[in-house]
């Protein structure tokens, strides 16, 4: 089999996944989920014309000539209904959100008024009709679709859902995900330190990557490089919607993952991708007799490779199953701080930190880019994507950097105030 390009492999993954069913959840649990149905407004908001300010409801005609003194006929608080009509020469004290009384057609802010000793109020300037009034239905109209199916639920969306009284809502289901590490050399997190062993980092890095998407995965543990033991673990893993196996997917004689999943009925879609780090990466699909599917990612054992493959492929699959319309992490353009050596033929992902100057982002390597150098992944804000036809990148070159989770924060913002 040929080496697939990263984009061809991404397409192949996406052809094998789709949103996977819906469920009804409480609003309090909805952050990060995706709406599976349109949501409509169940009333006009505001429900009537209301004041946008604390101030006075006036007849604009009374103020047309400039300075005027008006009698206050009523005090209208938010939640009150006005009981009087504002006549010529009159006004009503009104609070933000309170209904504008009959007769009034403008609101003047309290800061632009002067209350006189006799209780009347002086206004010094004209107020155009409609000033500081929010019209009925201006925010949303009864029956209108305010949120379309496919909308990702952010805090702002939660606010809208609460506004239209969606205490329960229908969202796409989250995939059930299992994670398995493989290798005789691996040492579990609770096992005593053995200097001849390698600590299992992948189970936990992958766990965290999945958790960051709002999914709680199951850790299956560590399978030895033994076909019988591996088959037992893989059988268990194939009961999930998505199975992530790290290690053992290469072509070494003890790399049993691929033949074993194939023997269990998984159809391999690809197992070679032209990327660095990241190869070998295998992807396959098990179609169960009941029509449901398990997707298996055979990720490289090297911890950075496994994490990068997660970012480029697994993430797309999980987000697609969750119903997200936008699947890819955001990329930004950055100026490269130093040259990067590379040979053409593979898309390279370089771990970088991002800083800013007046001209924009600057990308700087986090150091050792070996596929086992997890520390340089831990420091990274993003992955610089070096195209496969490149012979190397020069200092100052404009490159594309894909954010890693958690990189959307910065030290400070230079507000111009
Ligand atoms: P493999 O893909 O099984 O050939 O493994 C490639 C390299 O990754 C080897 O050096 C392994 O020791 C290492 N490795 C495999 N699995 C893990 C893991 N779960 N955690 C840390 N390192 C691993
Ligand atoms: Mg191995």
C-alpha cells in the first residue's frame, strides 16, 4: 500500500464517521455539545417596548423646543406594568427593562435630567422619538428559529437556550471511547518503578486529549505483545464506538495489532500516512451485524506521534460523531523565528510556542523534535504544519500553525482605550 497524504487520510477517516444518534439532556449539562434540532423562540423578547436606560419616559414632542420641565406621573420599575398614560407636559420615571407607558415615545437617561425641588424634572435637550427604547420582539420573535441544528453549545448559546426556556434539549450523542496501550516494555502508572521499563504515557495523554473534547473515555490498560492477550483486549475494545490502540502497529515481527484486529473482522482502510511524526498510523472499521460500527485507530507507540495522530485524525472522527460542523482546530499564520530543516515527502508537524509582536504571531520550536520527546509537546502551543513538498523552512518565512488545546490564552491584551 502507498503512503497516503495527510489530507487523503483525513478524508478517508471522515468517510467512515458521521453523527451517531441523539439524546435528550438537561441544559446544565449541555456545554460543548451540539444541538440536534432547531430551537425556536417561544415568545417575543422583549415582550413589549421597554426602556434601555434608567431615566424618564417622555413625549419627544414636549422636548422638541429644547429646555422643558415636566411633571412626573408615575414610577415604573422593571416588572411593573404602567398604569397611566403620559400626557403632554408629563413624564414617568422608568427603570431599565420596564415597559414604556402609553403616550411616551422616548427615554431620556437620568444623567441628562435634573430633578427640581418641586419634584418636576428639567430636560435641556430634545430627544428623538424612539430614543433608548428597545422595541417588542427586537431581540427575538415568537416562532423564529434562534439556533439551528448543528450549533455548538457555548456559554452564549446556553444563555439563549435558557432565554427560550429549553430546560431539556436534544443533542448528538457522544461516542464511547476505549484506550489501550500495547508493549511488553510498558509499566503501568501504579506499578513500582522498574529501570528496565518504559512508563505508559500514551494511555494518559490520550485520555486527556479525549477528555478535552468533553468525552470520558475508558482505559483498558496495557496489553503485552502476545497475540492471545492482545486479542482478548482488542475484543473488549471493539465493543466501543471508537478504539484507540497505541504501539504495535508497525511492521515489526511483534507488532500484532493490525493482523489481530483484521482477524476480528476489522476492515483496514489505511496504515501508512506520509507524515512526521506519526507514521505508522492504521485506521480500520468494524461493521457489526446490527449495523453499528467500531472505528479503530492504531496509533504509533512514540508518545508525540500518538498525540499528533490524535490531533490530526482521531479528533476529526470524534467531533464528527458528536455532530460538530467545524472539525479542525484553528490555524493561524506565524513568522518562523528560525530555519527548520526537512526533507520533502512527508507533511511535518513541528512543536512550537507562539508569541506576538506588532506584526503578528511568531513561531519558535520547543526544542528536540524527536517523536519520543514528550517534553517538547508539553511546552507547545501549536503544531507548525510544514508542507510535504518543502525542502526546509527559512527564518522569517510565514507558516501555518495549528493550535493545540489550551493554547487559546495569552498573557495580556493591549486594549486601546
Ligand atoms: P511501537 O510503536 O510499539 O514500536 O513503539 C514505538 C516506541 O514507543 C517504543 O519506544 C515504545 O517503547 C514507545 N511506546 C509504545 N507505547 C508507549 C506508551 N504507551 N507510552 C510510552 N511510550 C510508548
Ligand atoms: Mg511496541
